[in-house]
C-alpha cells in the first residue's frame, strides 16, 4: 500500500504542468511543499485530522418529506457561500430538483447565530420566469433557466449586506446569452429587499426592458443603490463573476475558473482557481497576471479556497486528488506568508452514501467556500467553511486556529462530525450522540500525544442502542484501527481480538459501563466495570503508535471507492433514505488517556 501511494504521489507531481519561475512571482504565485499526499483508497486519505474541527450538517435533502429538507423535495444542492454579518452567519446555496444544470433552479438562504444550529432554508432567488411578451432568445440547445454563481454575499462599505446570484440558461450557464447578475438586500431583522438586476451580461440583448426584475438604479432606496455601485467598483469581488460573464470588460482571464483570492504577506493578491490555476493582481483585481497551473498544488476541477487566518497565517482548503468525480478528503494546508504552504491535514474525511442519483453528482465534501475578505469575521478564532456533500446536502465546518494535527499533552479538542439525523452534542468533555439516520452516523474523535502505548478510560451509558449501536476505536495517526470495541444493538459489548470478535459483557440500557483499555504495540487488555475482561487481545492491525480515540454511531465504511462511477447503471436512489430508523442514544463521559 505504502509503495503504491508513494508512486502515485510522485506521478501526480510529475504529470502536472511545471511553472518555470521564482516562487512568489506571477510564474508561480504559491507553492505546496509539505511532501504529504493522500492515500486514494480511503476516505480520510490517511491524514492526521486538524485537531478540533467541528462539522455540522445544515440541510439534509429529503425528497419524500420535503418539510424535513429544503421545503421543496429537491435533491441537488451545491455551491454553498458564507458570510457573517451583525452577529449571524448567512449561508447561500443553489438547488435543482434532481441534477446539475437541470432547470428549474433556485437559490436558498439559511442563517445561524452560532454556525452549529441552522434554521430552515428560504428561497432568496426563485426560478426565473420570463416576462410575458418577451422572446426567449435562448442560445441553441438550451432547456430553460437556472441559477449559477461563484459568489454569494457582499458587505458594502455603507454597512448594507447584499446577497448576489446569477440567472443563466440550462444546461450551460457559461454559454453566450446568460441573462445577468441579481442582488437583493438582507436586512438586520431578517427580511429581504426586492430583487434587482445589478449587471446584465456583456454582449447580450438583455436590459431592463425585457427582464423579470428592475435594474438597481431604479430602486428608491439610495443606500441599496450605493451598495450595488460599490460592489460593481470592487474588482476583487467582481473577478469572481468571470465564469458566467467572460466577455465583460476587465474580466479575469481564463482558464482561471471559480477564483478565490487573498492578500499575501507582501500585499499582493493571489487568485487560486479550479485545477490549481493561479494568478496575481496588484491593482485590486482590475488586471491579473496570466493564470498558470501550480505544479505542486494537486487538485481537480473542484474549487480551492484560500484565506488569511486569525493567527496571521494562511490556509488553502481543497480536495487533494486529480479525480474530478471523487472528491475526498477535504484538507487544509497552511503557511506563514501566503506563498509557501507546508502542511496537509484533514478537515472532513467522511463520505456518506449518496442517497439520490442525478446528473454530475460527484462524491464527497466539495466546492467549499469560506468567508471572503470583507464579508465579516465571527471573531471566534476559527476558520469557517461551507460546502456540499455529494452535491445533495449542505455542511459547514469550523477549523480552530492555529491549525495543528498534534497535541503535546492531554487531550485535544473534540473533532465532531454531526449530521442532522445523527447529532453529536458536547457539554464540556461529555458527549451525547444520537442516531436515527439510515445511511450516515455521528462521530467524535479526540487526539492525544503520539505514543507507543496508553491507558484509555471512559464510561458509556447506552440509553438505547438504535439500529447500529456504538463503535469505539483506538487508532494511529494514519487512521488504522488496531483496538475496536462495539456496543451492539443486541446488548453485548464485544471486542476485536485479532481476526475475531469476542463477547465481553452484556450491558443494560440506562446504566453506566466503565471501560479501561491498556493498549500497546503487542496487544491490549480490557477492564469493564472494574473487573478484568480481557487479559491479552491481539491488535486488529499492526501499528507503530497510537494517537486518537474515535466514537462512532455506525460501522466503519469505505464505500464509495475510486472505482465506482458516478453514472454506474446499477446505482439507484437508496431505498428508505427519507425515513428515520430506530434512534440510538449514547452518553460518553470521563475520557482520560495516559500516554506511555
């Protein structure tokens, strides 16, 4: 495995387009030199997780019970955008009934006070309806109207918050003839101002006489007009519009698609795009250097996110693989100056089953966006990211700053993976985990100092085991799982002893079970309820050290794999995906790890 992984990593670098020039210049605006590349065969890439990352599901698509999802029963959700304004998070995403670029399309808005608990989505830009008496004027081969946008929010200098989107034609939003950009104000009380076009696409017949919404200059609200004009004058913000309006004057040159940008330590602005394309601007986005592909930033045609973090460092977030339809894991690389990035850690290495088929529904956590410069700061020391999972659910992650993959002493903060139907709730060091999701699970991980042995102590109360029970694992830095315990739905605690699963003790619902595991490279012993249960069990797989403990409300998974085609004719909508199963409820307290 390691030999194949090493060979593949070098092959990816060798196959990239090499920029010939000094690092930091227009010939190579940034460089990744961490030397770590992912194992393609596992969802987490065998990477260390960034310690303390919290990931929360914002919207779980549901076709049957639309009130439990987006309110419409649509199952394609993608392109999440994020802002923070006046103490609240604002998240925007676009949606279609089944698949990508298939009309009708609309954009929805969700808000949260803390980034962890989100409200119900509401339509902020509805499907476009052509005004009566106006000719369609569609490009040849189009099938209707859709939404498509590369930016979603703008906090104007006058304090107004705008949400922005693009109306184009399906199935190609980049084709000539796209209609244009729309904007509306989000007000402090949560109400929305009217929709206005803020820009019509260059070289098209569209204007205020033949489109569905008025031009922004017709608004009686002087503050809204002022905010729109500030947006139009902001070259960095409008550089994100290039994909849908490539013929506009001053548009960022191709092939730099889905640009995100950040100011480096030297004051220059880097634009980083799909397929590792990069460019520089020194005049606020009015002009850009010729885009070049980074030879060291290994990624595909998913988005890349870059920003300065609260500790004065810089971060890139992306999928570090070349497979465009298999987008996992989601990682973060950090650096000291915005030029050189020298680490790689996991942000989200979970890939739940894709529940609904649909056009271009790629697997994994993807198309991430953080809070763009000027669009707010939660001031909680974290880096917030929004993204889609399998292009059907919407998620956010908070990455603590400084970003680190190890701890020197004690226990790191909990890493949390919390679906809406399998929530993970923390109360200090205690956890409550619930699970009624038929195809996903909740998970919580804590990292401890890397060691050749450890004593791990905790207690578990199973209120109800649900369908899948609770699995506990002590693992190493690569995600190997040498020590495995299972609180099964049949009332038995079992442990993995080499290649076999052995019964350890029966548990009773509502009673605390005290567990102590003494783990070493040659095996482990187990004490349950103060009594010795296993003197010497063999490890399930060999490791060189231990570094983390995982609690998971479901079985380990590694499907889908890279070999599963997103259009495999055997794939169907998953039966029962819209209905909850019997709920498991688990409480975990008293976790202590003494590393040896």
